[in-house]
C-alpha cells in the first residue's frame, strides 16, 4: 500500500489516503480523561427550609434520561463519512490511450547554387534539378513519418529555420515547397546548419533526436567547422545522417566532401548515404525507415469522477436525523408532565 501515490481499490481511487488515519481519532479520544468544569457555589445552612418555601416545586426522583445508543452510532457514522470525504474518493473510468510523436526529426536542406544542377529524373522520366528531386522524396518522407515531429532548416550562406518541430506534416510540406535555390545564399555552411539544429533540439520533447542533412557540396566557410559541430551534436544525443546529393566525382567548390560527411556520421553514430539519382534517393529514405522506424510515445490515463460530495451530503442527512432523534425524548417528557 503506497500512501504517497494513492490507494487503488479496483476502479476506486483515494486521492488523499493520509486522511484515513483520522478514523482512529475517536478511539484516541476515549483514552483521554473526562473533562470536568469547576463551578462556583454558595453554601446555605438553611437549604432545606429554602426549598420548602420555594414557589417552584422540586422534582424528586427525576433524573435526566440517558442518551440513546443510536445517537452515538449516528455521530460515529457521520465522522466516518467526513473522514472518507476528506480522503477524496474518485471513480476511475476506462483507460484511454493517447499517442504522440516519439521522435524529433530535423531535415536540413542545402539551397546553394549547385542544387539547380539538372541531373535527376522524375517519375515521368523528365529531367529535373536536385532540389526538385529532394522535395519529391521529402514529400513522401512526410507521409511515412506519421509518428515523428518534423522540422526544416534551409542553408546556403547562412542557416535559417524554415519550419519548427511540428506534427502537422501538411504545413511542413507546404513550407518545404516554398523553398527556392539561393534563397539562403549561394554558399554552403554545413557546420552552421548543424549548429542551428543543435540549438533547436535543446527544447525537444523527446529523447530520440535525428538530423538529416541533404547537401551537394562541401563546407565553404562555416563559423563552426562541421566536425566540431558533429561532436557537440553527439554529446547532446543527436544522430546525424548526411545524404550526399549528386555525382561524387565532381571537383572544385561543387565537389562533395565525402570524407567530412563520413566523419560526421561516425561521430554521431549515424550513417552516410549517397544519391546520384532519384531512385537511389528513394532507396535511401526507405532504408532510413528501417534504421529509424516510426516511433510513438503512448500516454495512458483514466478519467476521474469525484465522489466526496456524496459522502458529505450523506453526512448532512445523518446529522439532521440525529438532531431530530435527540429532541424526541424531551418532547415525550413534556407531554407526560402535562
């Protein structure tokens, strides 16, 4: 029996079970000595003569009638009902289970100028740029990750929060579709994008934190180097999955720095992927669904209905009955004297 969390009797719950100890108070009162109030008196040597000449006849042999045992029983029942009411009885309804997002998944999308390279094909076989291909696959991701809260960061010359963590995936997709190439600048600040994600994860409601980084270039001037940012992310329990977009054989500023992406994944216990076409990009997200399956956090509660007011009402009714019964012997005595 736990007097801290409450006592459960099937569907009956006592919210303040400590009050039940008051049930022993009447027994404790019986152990105390009776209280006698001293009264001042005057001695009269001619008391008998005073009584004899008194105009008020003296009743002889008349003693107060003892209090019926039913009165004491009613008073005890009233005390029991009040103590039970103080313990706050509640009736527990059927259990109700609520599910909420069990993982915070932040997606960071590179919007640098190289993302306009048209080396991907859509489902109809038409050539599209890299950002269009990413949008199509991320749209499917939003449909599949029904148990996750999604966030969106866009980065170029600086990182920006496009969508905070939300369970409204429809709004998240709308904000994704509003992104445009170079809207965050022409460069690629990968390290700063990871740093912004770390800051946003500080207020995350779940312990499962995942960052997807989709980029087609190397870091070109972050304030925080990507490797240092990855170390901080690992200390905060954030897993990073870098996804390299485009041809890994490119050179110059548009070259993919696969070595850095591999180190970021290794430091944060993630995995690096490479997508050279739409099909491989789709396969990557299918694999991510296996590596990071949809997660729900369940909360179970039972609605409560207070019952203490019923006990208080019953105690008042018993008190009224006790008051009536206490007056009945007096009424009978007055009728007999008449």
